[in-house]
C-alpha cells in the first residue's frame, strides 16, 4: 500500500550509518539513531495531497505575482509593488545581478518547482512511461532549494515597517494571494515524501 | 551518554562496501576499482561513496563568500533620496537608522540576517572544515547539528536583498522620494549564494568518518 513497511537496508544520508528499518507506521518517521537525521516519513496519501496543494499553488501563483501586494502613498503619489515588478525595478536601476537573483528566488524557482511537481505527480498517477521522470525529479530538488517565498514574506513585513513612518502604506489584494501561495507551497513541501516518488520511478524502470 | 552511542563501532555504508546516491538516497554496491563514480541506476546522478574534493570545494566557495562580504559591508547598499536630498547608506547605517527611530525589533532582524548570519555562517563552515581536516575530537552529533543550522540559516540573509527590491519598486517618486540599489547589493547577493553553495558542497558524512578513523 504505502511501500514503506518492508525490512530493508538503509544508509543515513547525513552520517552514512547502515541500518535496517522495520516498517514505519502512518504518520511516523524513521530517524537515524546516530545523527538524528530523518530518514523518511510515512506521510499518508502523499502523492494526492501534494498534487492538490500544487494545483492550488499554481492557481494562486498568477494573482500573487502580478497583482499589487503593497501600495505606497507619498503626497498624493501612489506606487504599487508586485513580485515581478520588484525584480524589474532593480533591473531598470542598473542592478542586473541582484534583479536576476531576486527574480529567480522569489518568482522563477517557486514557479518551476510547482510546474515540475505537477508534471511529476500526474505522471506517477497515470502510470505512463516517461524516460525523463528521474531527471525531472532531480531538477525539482535542486530548483526547490532556491525558492525563498518564506523569506520574501518577512522582507515584505520589514519593508512595511521601514516605510510606515515616512508614508502611508496599504496592503493590497495581492498580499492575500501571496500568503495563499506561500501556504500551499510550503504545504506541498511538507506533504511530499520524496522516497515514495523515487520508489515509483524505480518500479517503472524495472518494468 | 551520547558519546557511548557514537563510539561504538558503527557499520557504515562505506565500511560495508556500499554507497548512497546523494540525489535520490538509493543504496548501491561500491567497488574500489572505480574512482570516477558511477551513474545511479535510479536517478542517473553520478555517485561516489563520498563527495569528491568536498573539502577543497567548500574551502574555495567559503573564501569566495568571505571576499565578497568585504565590499558588501563597506559599499553603500542603497541610496535614499528624500525631498531632493540624496543619502547613501551601507548595511550597518540602515541598522543604526532603525535603532534611532526606536524600531529595535526590526533593527535586530536586519542586524542578525545581514551582518551576524553571514559571518557566523562562514565561521561555522570554517570550524567544520578545520575539524575534519585536523581530525579534532569533537562530538560529531553536535557538529552535525551545527552543519544543519548553517545549511538552514544561510538563505535567510536574502531578506535584505528582497527588502531593497521592494523598496526600490515602491519608493520611486523622483525628487520627492526615491530609493536606488547600491553597489553593495550585488556583492551581498553573491556572498549569500556562495555561502549556500559552500554549505551544500560540504559532505556531512566526513564528520563521522573522522571518528571512525580515530578509533581504528
């Protein structure tokens, strides 16, 4: 059923300890006795739940990135901030390197991660044979480590507080969408058990 | 207590002639003939029993990050124009300004994320690298915890870069009020990227190999 209740040899990815794991109950995790690293967790219904959150995240992605998140009012002049706009404003002021970094970490990496997750999870459900699935999942793991939405929300709060004493700051609808995107994005990461996906990929290769 | 557990002769994948794929956690046979690594049968990544040249790579990336941190902290990170008067501000100026305005919690967040974390992180990686290289007899479990913290906290330094991006976009009213990014922002961004890469290239299994070799 969940592919995790077998006695199998494992090695800890953080300290290389070799161990056998005797079945992990639903909702529990296997932890390395030597270094404390989580080997894997038996997350209930991991593929369906992650897929649901991924789709929700993709729906929220567009309003979160293109609708104004904050607006600032200084003496009758109003300006808006969007996720993509913040990166492009840096580019127009000549800060190309920083602009690329901000665009990648706050917009591109989350978007690519969500798209990859959608493709990978749908394909594991459809049982279709796709050669590149392993490559896609590896790519996902790399890109995902550069997605920094949770840091962006703190940056938004810091920006609000910095501006408060100099002008009038308003929170717009985009902020709500951004918070929704953040919750679904982090939720998808929490519900995803990578070892289950890897096992499915391996099973498919053997057939 | 913890020491007893770690000092018992532990069987590692390496000592059992096995190796683990770092990308997909697949356990496979290791042959001593191979020196170039093999392709993982499951995910296709190149697998070695330990990351090759892990220490050298981590040193190089850490020192690069350290070099970038110097201009990042001395050059202005942004230019604030308010009512026609322009003012350049470095990272520490920003923190001091916040303290003057009485916003101690925010000043603390920025200070920790932008000044303390990058330096502490580099110190942390250097201590870990030295402990492996000089075979210091330190508790490997504590060092692993330290490694996890270094790995986790590094990305939070991006806060300041994001704040600048948001401020540059929002405050753009010409002579009335305008904020521009400064030279230091690019260096700071590079320093954050390089410390993240350094932490990533360090193979935490080396912390435990050390102990086993000492005991043999």
